[in-house]
């Protein structure tokens, strides 16, 4: 309920009890950022050839920590924390039962994280976050990862319950845009994590416990990538939520179109999942036809991406012209460049242009052969998730954290935040460009430093690997800066009220048609597409399965 | 649902480019047969050394096929057998490979010869070697602690 004080402030505040739950998730996310980022620094240093890890720590152990903490833990916790706050802000305070579910989910995830992390630190699970059966980790690692997924489902149920409650209380009304987006993202998450859950629970856990001797490797990889690509959209969609709903308010403008925003999210739901084969283009056992089909489905995400780009820049231009901008591009100068809440995510948006172009190359059937498993791919996803997504999350933290802690972002911190964004952009440009170039020359990803027996080609890669180390070191400075700001916002910033900005829809936009929120239609299409893309090839895989593989511990 | 005029132009242009792009990729795949490597042959990963052609790894000249040479290569932690391959420039070569243990990669650096080797499957790729020189063959799929020391060398000679 809105109190008189909040009405006077002109905005609604997330209930303190919901805020506590959101903050708990944020704590874990930023701890993961620190440890995972430190591992990233160690990796680029090792890969430069000028540094070796002390105390018998393995490169692949560090790589596993980096991948799991940043790819799974930082992202999932930040996203759930953000979505809990977003739901509470736009659909109302959680009931005690819903909030309890949120806490149960949080603790289940956290127990899982600690269990998995322990096994990685004991060097019992250097299998990287993509699992790589028949490399076999300790069963506790797999159980830990399963708990992370199950915990996220429990949080998801709490979010769904809130949404259903809102819809029941407001029949015939489109739900608040941000709540709708949260629900789309969680629906996608629930559907796609089924794949990895089946892999872990029915294949890897029984196999690592010795209940079964063998594992079907191709099936395990297919189940993983059924989850592995939607995972990247699960990271991206919360960034899109900030762009669509929050940024227009920050710049003082309006949401260009509510209906197109919803349509774009529904298209992501449809075209995020039946596409995993584009990670398996060079693998045996899958017919080329099915690979190509999933390539086509993958490329369909270009359409919602075009919609999003248009909406963003339409919002920017309309606002700039409202402020009296002249000429074709005069509005660009009118944007609030001294506001970190805008500028930092904007750097992320800019990074998405080369990131998206690289992604199209990666998923392009035969073109994939040139870059598959080269460090080009690492360069690619450090632009997508580690720049576009992460800078948007940082930009969101600058209002979300003080909103939740009842503090304010000071001018100094705002300035530091902009510097942080620039440091990140510089470091990432160097590191990612080096990775892209040397990847085209053939340097592999997920590999320790090696001279490859003195091969001439590998010698040519070394200057780029040093450039990666320079870029990576600058990025680590960026991590120190963001953590400094986060600690300030959590514990030291002056007390005060900070807005959770929610944009309003432009008065020119029409009311959104209700079919956009008809879940029966969208979920039916979603499941039909998945069955279409996967049924035949998976049946072929199972019918023609070779003898399975026993487990190996090669690290 | 109302869509702004400029947005219609933007989407029309974007989607048309996408369709054109996919038609080109598809035409190249299905008309010219330029598909990424695949393999439909199955093998018992624990008996690789006994099963032809993997009981005799190396370069074999063949007659009456669409390719001139078959390169048979066996991967295991952390070796390729053979450690060196030599083929004449301009010849058409079929690379045939599998793994005896975990998943390995088979990448010829600086070329588009790039396949995943999975236990139980035979990966194949046919290509014409049209660049002379020494090309590093390396493992690009994480396989354990010796992953980055796993190499072979493809020599394309005139």
C-alpha cells in the first residue's frame, strides 16, 4: 500500500521485507563477482605466458570457478534479486507465503552453491561449467548444481504466484509491463532448465554415484545446450527490462510502445529455446538438416532485437527533441550523459552492436567451423554478457541498491560509476578485440597457456594473449571500482529516499491488445517449436546410441 | 496493434536482410553441400584400436572415391595418433577421427577444419587442402589437465 509519505515523494517504495529478500540475493551476486573476477584476472595473466599459478592451483580449477561464479551464480542471483524487487514494485508487496517461498528458494540455491564450490575448491570438479561428461566430477558438485536450479524454480513459483494474484485482482487488465516481463523471463527459465535438470538428475548424479556405469555423452551435451542457449537470454532479458521500462524514466521520456515491448519479449520466449544445436554444429550424431533448422530458429531472435533497438532509440530521440534538439542527430547530445544510471547501461547497449554481429557469425551453420571453440567465442560473450548485460546490471544497481537500503547515490559515487563504465569499456575493448582477432587465427578457448610444441602459429598468438592480459587487468580495476560503489551504497551512503524508476507509456501509444498476454497461445507455440526442433533428432540419438562412456578424472 | 511507419520500414528492411542471409546460408548448405562436419558412424569407444580404419591411423591414398586421401586420426588423453600428417597441396582429403576416452576437439588452426570428437562417434569432414604450409592441429574441447599440450601437425606440401 502506498503511504502518504510515499505519495508525497511521488513514487512507490519496495516493501522493506521484500527488499531484504532482494538484497540477500544481491549480496551473493556481488561476492560471486569479486571471486569470479579475481579468477578471470588469474586466467588472463596465466594465458599471457608470464605468470604461473602458485600453490599447485590448476588453471582449469580457476576456469571452473570463473565460469560457474560469473556465468551462473552472479547472473542468477542478481536477476532473481532484481526480479523480486521489480515484481514487488509493480504488482505489490508479496504475501508472507510468497516471500517465504522466495527465502526457501534463496537458501536452497545457496546451499547448492556452497556444496558445488567446495568440490571445485577441493579440485574434485574441474569439469568447467558446461560439465563435459565423460569427465566425471564428485557427485556433490552435481547435487549442488541441481539445488541451484531447484532453488531458482522455487523463487520462480513465488513470482508466478504474485503475478496470478495481480491478474485475478484486475480482470481484463494488462498486467504491469515490468511484472509481465519478469514472468516471461521466468517462464523461459523454467522450461529451459528442465533440460539441464534431466541431465544432472537422471544422467550425471546416478553415474557419479556409481549406480550406473555409463553415460550417453551426446545426449548429455544436447540436454545441456537445450538449457545453455536460453540461459544467455535469461541474462539478457532483465537488461532489456531495464532498457524498456527504467531507462525511459531516467531520461525523462516515455516508453515508446507497451505492446511492442510485450511482443518482443514473447518472441524471445519462442525463439530462445529450440536453438541449442547451434552450440553443437561441429558435433557428430546430429543430422545437418536439424542443425540448419535450429540455425534458422536461432536467427529469428534478430526480429525482437530489431524491435528493441528501434524502441530504445525512438525513446531517446523523442526525449531529445522534447528538450529542443535540432537536426537529425541533435537529440543525441541532449541525453543525460552525466547520469550513471543512463550512461553505464548505454555503454552496454553500444557493445551489443558488435556483440550481436559476432553472434550471427557464430550461429551461421558452416561459418561456425572457423571460430568454433576458438577464443573468438570467449571474446563474443564477454561483449554480450560481460559488457551489455553486466553494465546494465551495474547501472541498475546504482538506483536499486540505494532504493532497497534507504540511501542515496552521492554525486561523487555517480561520477565514480561513470568512470567505472569507461574503465570497463576500455578494458573490454582491448581484451575482447584481442580475443576476436587471435580466435580467427585459431587460438582455442578454455585452454591453459601453451606454446604447442613451438608451432609457428602458436607463437604468433602470444602478443594477443598479452593484450588480453592488459585488457583483463583493466577490467579487474573496473571490478574493484564497482565493488567499492556497491559497498558504499549498501553500508555507507547517506540515508535518503531513492526512486525505483518505472517509465510511463507514451500518450501516443495505443492500449495493448490482450492476446499478447494470453499464455495459452504463447506457451503452446513455444512447446510446439521445441518439439518440432528436438523430437526427431533426440529420438535418433537414443535409438542409434553407441555404447556409453565410463567416467574419467583427467585433471 | 499500431506500428509506427518508420518502424515498419526498419522491420521490413531488417527482416528482408535476414531472409536473404538465411537463403544464402541455406543455398550454400543444401545446394553446394557445405555443411558443418558431422558423422553417423558409431563405434565402441573402448575397442577403437581394433576397429578399422582406426587400427591403422595415418594417411592413406584411396582410389575411386570423391577424395584422394583419407586421414585417419585417433585422439586420446592427451595425444593424437599420428603426431604428424603430410598431404599434397591441392588434394581432396577426408579426415576421419574418433576418441578413445573423453570428448576432444580436432581443429586445424587457421582453417575451417574443426570438429568435435565424441566417444562412440566417428567424425568426418571432406575438404580440399589449397594452402601450403604447416598447420597446427590442436584440441579445442576441454579434456583435462593436458588439454593444451595435445597437438599434431598437418603438413601441406607441394
